[in-house]
């Protein structure tokens, strides 16, 4: 089983749609969780951290379910500029891991007019 | 600030040739990382460093060596390139994070596209 698993998609949605991505992780001791965004042929960039209570940043909402070892990202009112690959990322051991991250393979999103 | 820079951006090697990829960061970060990204595989950690003069193996270290002689630079070496090392290589850096927090963002360079023939 992969440490971090995502549905690779691709997801093709019209502008204005709501889309949700899911991710599962295998290490129950994982402490920190993130969503990164990667544009085509570019480097990954942090989109948002994921907190236990869930958190929202504009049109983006991230949720964490530790019991099910499940992370989600919801994008509302999709824009053309949201087209990218979304990476689910986990810090597997918190403060002892020297910031090492484990990446999912990414979910491709295409938003069309 | 330039952030994280990588040199070169593109390179084509023949099997058996050697090369060094250079990563530089100007954010005074303690931690630095080298990843490779292959289609369908996600990013995989090759080696990392938690400070000047220290390095450690990641998930896929075979065929690579690294050095961190200066805090701001992290070098990745391929001594004898193989076609299986054709990939996009990303360098990243981060700080240990503030006391009481666990959220240390990694900042990535633009990547090096390497092809080994």
C-alpha cells in the first residue's frame, strides 16, 4: 500500500463547479498534512495546510479525519486558473522527521469554459 | 530574494557520464532536500540535509551522492548516469518551524529536466 494515495483523475469540470479531492494516508502517526499545487512543468507550491478542525481559505476548504486517515480538498466556484495538479502531502512523523514530506501522486484538475 | 534556484534547467547525458546539479537558497533555511518526479510516481525523496556538513539518505538514494559544504547550497551528483535516472529533479528547502508548531513549508526550485540516453 502506498503511504499517500490519491485518485489521479483527471477531473474535468466546468467553470463555477464544485469539485472535491480525496486522499488517504497509511501512517497513523502522521502529524502534519498539506495540499500543494503544481502547474504544468512547474514546481510544487503550498496551497494550504490542513488542520484537525478543518480550515478554509477563500474558495478552498481542507478537512482531516484522523480516525479514517483521510484528507480532503474542496474547491468551490472553480476558475480556469484552478487547472493544475493537486498534491496531497503528509509529514509522516512530525517533529522528528526533519520536515521530510511524503507526496501523493497528484490529482489532475482541468476547468473548462 | 530569489528563493530556491537550480542549475542547470535542462541537461542531456549519455549513459555513464557524470554531472552535478546545483541548488541554492537565500532564505537561510536549515533543511534542504532533493526529489525526483516521474510520471505517475509523485515526488520521491533522494537525499536530504538538516544542516551544513550533514546529509542523509531518502527513499531512492542509489546512484546519487550529495554534499552540503555551505548552508545555502546543496549539490546532487550522478557519478555514472543511467537511463533510469531520466527524470525531473526538484530541490527544496525549509526551516525547522517555529517552536510549538509542526508546519514547516517546503519551498521548491524550478526543477532540472534530465535525460539520459
